[in-house]
């Protein structure tokens, strides 16, 4: 005799989270890395322009 468990739909939808959570973490990590690199590029450009201005003053 087979008993239907009322949590069966939740178990199968719970399996979706096993795949969604690492995927979301991966996407967040990629987004953060790209944002960080863009910020570093901006800082380097500012520092470069300051260095060029200081060189001109000599």
C-alpha cells in the first residue's frame, strides 16, 4: 500500500533550491568581482591623473 505524503511537493520543490542557491551564489560572486574590478579601474585612473599632474609640477 502506497501512502501519499503531504510534503511530497515541498520535497521536490526543495530540490530546486539545491540548484538555485549555488547558482545564485555564483552569479553574485561574478557580479561582485566585475563591480570590484570596475571600481579598481576607476581608482587607478584617478591615481594616474594625480601622478601626471604631480609630474607636470616638477
